[in-house]
């Protein structure tokens, strides 16, 4: 009887010990899972211009920008204690409205490439920016999720810009025939200026005796060709024989990639 009782006790103690080890193992696994922190995005760079957004937003940075019709560079350094399961990039805007010939643009893509489904991946992508979207401020977000369901998101603002812009336009409103009129404006062309053309013509003006119909078209290259920034400053002479009346004036700037921007206005030619 004594031997049987001791064997029973030993068997009972062995079961208790096994159960304790199992519970300890489960507890250890749970503790290990609970100790793994959500991913950290230590830097987020996008577009041109210095931009570095992370979880610490105490520092100020120059606003990032990208040009329509180009690709947008994105890069991020990610610290992840658990394996990353997805990286989601979103771009949208509530501040712009599509104009004539433009379309609204929203971008969202979930990246699950093998190179990202690791611990501490480096995110590096290029996204095509359409050429027919409105220029203005866009909101950009990067969301990183790990296999435990933990996630971290950072965001920022991106200026989408036209590849060519005209600003500070000044031109005389009237000019007497036989005189010249003054034009000036600034041009910014990300890919360099190819040429600038000026087209002046009138509608429904019938030349009187001693007058001749006046149509003007000229290409300007000197001082502008291949420049990424230039001040257009010219004087155009109106022939003394031009009929008086309203003339339509069209300025067209073309860059080295074939992109164009046009600016239209009117001038009154007086006798």
C-alpha cells in the first residue's frame, strides 16, 4: 500500500509539473507577443525639396513638391519588431477642383512585395503623377501594419505643381498705332524653356483706306531658351497702318519636354 501511494503521488506531481510548464510556456509566448511594439516610421521622404516626416513632428521642414507628368519619389525607414504584413500609400486632395481638361486624382496602393514583408524594411517607390490633374496641395499618408495587427501611420502635405507657370503678368492695355507696347512676366519651367511665341490678331476689323490688316506672330529664343526661370520682357511695335480696334494676344510657352502653357489677353489699338 505504501509503494502504491508513493507512485500515485509521483504521478500526480509529474502531471502538475507538466501542466505548470505548459502554462508557463503559453504565458511566455503571450508575454513575448505583448512586448512587441507597433512599427515605427523613423523617416518619410517624398517629392522634391527637403522633407522628413516621422513620428516626431516637432521640427519644421520645407514643403515637398512634385510636378505634373513626372514621377513622385518616396522613401521611408521602418523599424518593426514583428514582420511587416503590408504598407499602404494614399494620396488625395480636398483643396483642389478639376478645371477644364483636368480630372480629379486619388491614389491608393497596398504594397505586399516580399522585400517589404520582413522586419525593418526600407520603403522605396516611384509613383507616376498624371499630367491632367489640378495643381495644388495634396495630402499623403503612409500606413505600416505588422503581422500582429499593430499599425503606425504618418502623413504630410505635397504640392503638385505645373511644369510651366506664368506669374506677375503686366502688359499695356492700350497702344497707339505706330507706337510700341510693353510686356513682362515671369516664367518657371521645371524642364527648361524651349521657346516663347506671341500671336496677335484681330477679328472683324476691316482696314480703311491707307490701312493694312495686321497679324503678328513671333518666336522668342534669345535669353530664354533652356532657362528654367526667366523674365520675359519685350516691346512690340504696332504698325502705323494697323486698323484701330481690339486685338487678341496669345502667349505660348513650350518647355524642352513639349509641355505648353498659354496665356490670353487683349489690347486696344487706337488711331
